[in-house]
C-alpha cells in the first residue's frame, strides 16, 4: 500500500513574490497543492504519494526537508503539520 503525506505549511514573513517561488520549488519536487475547481485554493496545504516500500520516518523526513529547503533562500523556517497515511487525503472546501 502506498503512503500519502499531507503537509500544512506556513511561511511567516515571506512576501507574495517569494511565496510564489517557494510554491514553484515545491511543485518541482512533486508536491501537489490542494484545490477544488480552480476558484478556491488552500495554498498552504499540499500532498504527495510515496511508494509502499518507503518507511514512515523516511516519508516524514523527506517532507520536512522539501519544505525547509524551499524556504531557505528566504531565510525563513516554515511551521509544518505533517500527516502520513495509507489513503489519499480528502478535501472539501465550503463556499
């Protein structure tokens, strides 16, 4: 069974131009932003899928490193909430 990881990240004191650069970096690392039909987006919540032979510790370590490295050029350390589980995260965004 595959491992899915969901990360909620806050990047304090990063301006909108640099936050876009951080998001571009995360997308290049294969992280996917949660979104619905394109009208609403949860910009700070992401997910990725790992193969089933990747350990829990490795998934968490990779997630932490990807997000921390994305923010390094802007001298900020993100606050992260990381959840790992066997199912793809479910999202529902209200109006």
